[in-house]
C-alpha cells in the first residue's frame, strides 16, 4: 500500500505534467514574481513558513511584504508556475517548469538514425 | 550556506568556454574548495576531454539522469581520484573536484533531441548535486547561444561569466545575453574576454568592453598558440602556471572567490 510520501510524490508528478513555466518566461515575469521563482528554483521546494524565513534573510530593499508574498504565491499557483501540494501551513510550493518538447522531425528520421547508430559498436 | 552556482556562457561557439570553465573549476578546487562541473551542453558535450575522461571510462551521465536511470551520486566522476595522463591534471590528486559529464554516445544525444528535456528534473539535478556533494561551487558549462537549458542555468546562477572574443559578432551576441541575464536578476554578472590578439592594448579592451556592457570585465586572456598546441589534452593553467594565459585566468578566479 502506498505511503504518504508516495502519494505526495505522485501528486507532484501529476501536477508537473500540467502547464508550467519555460525558462524564457521567467525573464518576462514582474520582479516580485521572478524573485520568488528564483528562490524556489534554488530551494526546489518550500512551505510558507520557510519562504517567509528566506524572504526575511534577504536585504530589506529587496524583500516582499507578507501581503505581496501571499499575492505573488496566489498568482504563481493559479498560473501553475508553482505547484502547491497539501493544505494549510504544511503545504509545500514547488516550481513547475514546462518540459521542452522533443524534435518535431518525422519519426522515420529518428528510427533511421537510431538504426544507423546501433550499427556502431561503441554506441551500444 | 548553500554552494554557489557559476554558469559559464558564450553567445557564440569557439570562444574557449569549456577550456576556461575546466581551468577555472580546477583552480578553485586547488584552493581547497569542493567543486563540481556539470556539462549541460547535452547536444555537443566536450568538457570531459579536459579532465581526461573518454568514452571507455565514462560511466553514467547526465543523459542517464534525465532519463531517470541514474542518480546524481552515480554520475559524479571524481577527478581528484583519476588524474592520470596529464602533468597539469596530476596536481588535482586528492582534490575535491567532480565532473558530471554528458554522454558522447550518438544514440543518447539523439534520444535527448528526440524526446526533449524535463526541466524540473534538470533543475533538481543541479540543485541536488550541490547538496549531495556538499559543494562550495558548481560550475555549469552551457551550450553556446541561448536555449532553454542555458536560460535555466542562468536563472538559477549566483554568478554568470560571459565569455566573448574582441569581435563584432561576439559583441552583438553578448549584448543579447547580458540583457537576458539582467532580466533574470543574476546577482553577479561578469565578462571575460578570451583570444585577444597580443598586439591589442589589453587595458583598453577591458575598459571599452566594461563601459559598453556596464559590467566588470574580470580579465582579458590572450590568444595563445601554446594553449592551442595543448589541444585540450591537459588543464593548461595547472601545467603552465606561469604562462600569461594562466595568470590572466587566475584573475577571474579571484573574482569568483570574492563573491560572498
């Protein structure tokens, strides 16, 4: 029977499949949102108390107020650029980066290339 | 405190980016820091050569990690325990330096191109490399130009070093990269001029480029036939520490180590 961590892991993976932000979009974000996204990229995941802690550690001029932080988190989760997993203060936030799609070249080209590369013994 | 991410980038190929990255990482490791080097140039990997790693010795790679077939712990190649085949590299014996290579197998490169990249996984890999290996510095050797892997590494960097040659194509491309780096709020943006012709006035080159981009030029490295002659067989700055190129490179190391 799957444990709570397995369930959370599945929930995270399911959410990550939906939407997400591209690295290029990060550059277009308003400063407050970008600040949070940069922090989240480095920390991978944080709950709200931890985010407040990290925010309090940065220079005052760059800091977001609690209201600004809350507002930014709401926007980021609504856009599915951040995933919120769980409820209440224990809920964690996690960046959701959009997957880069594979090449749109016709499948036949890839299978031909694959077959050719398979012939090279050093590539097997 | 978490280790620093240092991305080394150039808008165009052929600037000597991998050579500079490998030598910088090695010099920082020589100061006793714990250092990692990740090759995110998945489409055209090359930095492994400078660390004496060839296909026969290459184990698990970033490609395996991105396909969920390996952990970052399994990818790390301990350079300090594998320093054979180079007089310069031998100085790294016992140092805390790990390389996280990308695959040089054609099938694995084409598989990434075909299937795309999971950026959540790539970012998790970069961040967990720092924590798992308790790194002070993680150097990222990026793909030249601007692609999404590169933008991600820039977005997550503490330090971005942009390498350019004193050439008009490089200057134009660098201005694009600088704009993007600024819009991604990179806290420490440094420039490094490589392959400057010896006949140039290096101080003047440094001043002009610094003014053009309003960013510090950490050093101007000369175009060196000796370095070309080394043919990526060894870590040049360790092998020839008194060479002008090596001395100029060490000024960049000072900038990196000075960032708090």
